[in-house]
């Protein structure tokens, strides 16, 4: 059988078919090229980020190496001076025994023990070298001989000497004032196991390159071990740790009472030491905010400028009689409204700054060392609304202020003008510099889920990162909710209108908390990190003081 006849295609049909085939081949090749190009662009973006990430790490570890070398040299020189002084005093029979060689140990810069769920290659803060105190068998003559040795920071503002008095205890003396702080009738010096904090010139550490470097947070194990009744009759307002004794802290409340507490059993409990009425004389107003004097001898509180009431009170802890403890300053530089914030500046000269509803930022400088403070209005027109928070930067004499007008101002004292200006989309309620990276600071805002903003003072009007949380009970933001940095500068704790403490890891590249700890029955106003113990201390509207151990 012959094959069926197939009709021949015309020339036009053949040309159209060949054209369609060619176009299909060209489209397929074009699609393939587009896909390859997109893949290469994505790969380039990924590897660019990888290179930038590694460069940040290289920069960070280079700075850490330089700082470690400087600390090592400084420690070696201190050891040499100490041994030289020991040889002299032993030749004069000031010591009964020879001082043993000082052993150098490694200790973490923070009481936090971190449980890591991220990569093992994640950069960690380097532990610092510390020298334990020498043999405690040191006579009084030895103490007197060593008072001439100045601290290595070379500060010209106030002479600073380190005097070994007990094992694992170093005391800082400022000038000729070696008085101890008294709580009630008993001196802190004679407290059982009482220790003075060692104060040194803080060192700058680059933490900004580590920000947002991890996709997983470094969490900590935090467990509530004790809830103590605050002994206040109304809601709490302030919680402040003593800067010179790591066992003491104070709380204040709307009842106008300031309570002095002592941490006991390594953070397992707290004992109330004294209660002092600090209501203002005219309006009988409670302290709006409290700051502890850097030498630990007194507490300063701010009130209101309305109706000629006293604006600043000084609670002298060295006085044994409660009735004479509290005095009020005569100066009244604020012209109206509530004074919202009081903070001591981190500089050699003793001074503090207040910010109030009258838009003013006032600098108070200590004169003659006898509770005499001279106020100076730094500015009252740079903000168009209430100044909610103030702070001082470490590296330069710059006073930061945050206002309800959504403005952030950095005022340079030496230049006498605003050196930093920035405005965001919502009101600002506080400002808090990082304790380790002197260029980094945080501002609390009123934006839900972006309450905490991080800034580099060198980068004008640039937000580095933002953290926040979703509130279950309310959408409104409260200025009574405060934050605190961890001693190593890596974590932020924040209160909440909910009964939880939010903890943020600045290395976490997400915007949510790295963890949230349920700590109270009602809203948490503040949670602060203890200076030397792995401990968080919190206050809440449930009228309790919480102690939360970090394990």
C-alpha cells in the first residue's frame, strides 16, 4: 500500500513556521539570561553583606586587641608599683608577712552568663583582667603609705587612690573625704560583708559594629527568686542603685517616701534599712525622679516649679537623725511645670542636669562641697514642649535631651550650642547612653512595637536600629516605663504596661525582644542590672520589689 499523500506547505506557511521557531529559541535564551542575571545579582548582594559583616568583625577585634594590650601594660605597671611599694614597707617593718605574688585571673565584665543558641563563631565581649586584693594582713601604716599612689587614669579633676583594706575589696577615696555612708545609725563600712564598688575610668568599647550581626538572640536564664513588699502605700516611681556600695538601692513612690534597701544573701532577698519622708514643703509633692550623688553620700530629688515650691531636695545619708536628713535648695531656675528628670553627668567635675515641662535643660554645678549647687540654664528654646529625659555623653561634654516635641538635642557645653539635632515621628520620653560604647545611645519613643531607638552620635539623623514590643493591655505609651543597660552594654531591659520584663540583645537583627520574663502581677516600671551580682531588680505597680537571678 502506498503512503498517504501529505499536502505541501506553501512558502508563506514555511516561512511563518520557521519564524515562530526562531522566536521561541530567542525567548528561551532571553529568559535563561534573565534568570542567570537575577541569580548573580542576588549572589553579589549576599556576598557583599558577608564581606561587610566580616569587616565589622575585623574592626571590632582590632579595637579589642588594642584595648587588651593597653590594659595588660597598665596592669603590669600597677603590679610593678605595688611590688616596689611592698618592698619599701617591708624594709620598714610595716608588714608582718611578705606579700604574696599577685595572681592574674580572668573575669567577665558582666555578671551575665549567656546561653547561646546562635553560631559558635558569634563574637563575644572579651573578659577583662582583674587583680584580686593582696593578703589582708596589711597594717594601718601600709594603708597610709599607699594613699600617695594615684590611679592610672591620670585624672586632674579629683585625686583618686586605691587602698587595699580587705580581701577582694578595693575602696576609692576622693580628695580628703574618706567618710563612709551611714544607713540609719549604722555605718555602711561596718556592714557585714559590705563592699565598696571599685571605680575606674571607663574604657570605650566598640559595640556598634556588633549590632544586628546575629539572626538568633543570645538568651539568658532569668528566674524570679523573691518578691518583697515595697512598704510603700502608693505606686512606685523610682529605683536607683547606689554608685559606691553594691548592696544598697533606693525606691520612691507617690506617697513621698524614699526607702533605703540592702541586698542580702547574694541577691536572694532584700531588707528595708530606712524610710524617709521627702515630700516637698509647700505642695507636699512626691519626688518625680531621684539621682544618687557619685560619692554615695546623698540622694537628690526633683519636684515641681509651680507655686514657688522647692525644686530640688538633698537627702544626706551621713546624718543619723531622719528629721535633719532632708534639705531643700533655695535656687529655682525652672519657671513652671513638673521637673521630669535628674541625672549626674559622667565627667570629672561633679554636676547634674535637670529637664522639665518648661522646655528647659538646667546644669547644676557643685560649689564648695557643702550641698551648694549653682544652676545654669543651658537652653529653654531648643525644645518646643516638655523635656522628658536628659543624659550626659562620656567622650565629650555633651548634654543629650529628649522631648515630647519629638526632638533629640545634643548640647555641647564647651561650644555653647546644639551640636546634635534630630527629630523623629513620635514623642520622646527618655534618653540613655550605652555604658561601654560612648557613641551609642538609646531613646524611648511613643511608637508601638518600635519603642526603643538606637543612634550613633557620629551619624547625624541616622537611626541604627529599633526595638519594640506589642502591648496586650494598652496601646498607649507611658513615660513611667523605663529602661536600663546591662553592665557590658549588650542588653537592654525595659518595663512594660504588662507584668513582664522585656530583654533586648543589640546583636539580634530582629525588632522584637530576645526574651520576655514574667516577673510581677501588674505593670513593671523598671528593671535594673546589678553592678556585680547576676541579678535584676525590678519595681511594679503591684507594690512589690522583685529580685530575679540570672543563672
